[in-house]
């Protein structure tokens, strides 16, 4: 592959899959990377980093509008909540939200981001005392 072709591939990266294809192509090329290719990669990384930072700042602004203050270490997605507290699947956390095991004050819906956040407090299913009902 010509250096100019590789530089065009780098400049056209628009998804993680594109990035992976370019990476694989570069890894299969013999010898050292041409300085022009290295510069194109550095420019693309800087561009993607700036875009990521802008999107992160937008997301933080939307969250602040909904009363969620940064840092987000206090709020987790149901998936991250399940991982942090050793719950086997995300559906359990979602069921707890729907059944009220997790109080509504500890759940934030962010429709602009298609996101639901749970305050990072360990919850457990309700414990019922009393005798089991005999059939």
C-alpha cells in the first residue's frame, strides 16, 4: 500500500471499526512507519480526542440540567452498577428500579442521552419476615 493511500485511510477514519482496519493494515506493513503516516495518525488522534472531549462536555452539561453533578462516580448505569456490586445481570438492577427496590430519588432518567443512572449505593432485594404461605 502506498503511503498516500494509507494517509487517506487514516483521514477517513470515522468509527472504531475503521480505526481497527487501519491499525491492522499498519501492523501488516514491513519496516518502520513513514513520518507522513505517523503525522497523519497523530493528527487523527488529536481530532478524535477533541471530538471525544466535546461530546463528554456536552453530556456533562445535559446531566447538570437534570440535577446530576459531576463527578459521575456517584451515579452508574445499570450495567456498571451490576458490575460494581457483583450482581449477575443488568436485568436484576432494572427490575429493582421498576419495582421500587431502588427509590426513585436514586434514579435519574436522561432522555436526551437515552440514559438511566442509579446512585452508587448498594441496595438489596426486600427481605420479607413472617411465615411462608401454605398452599
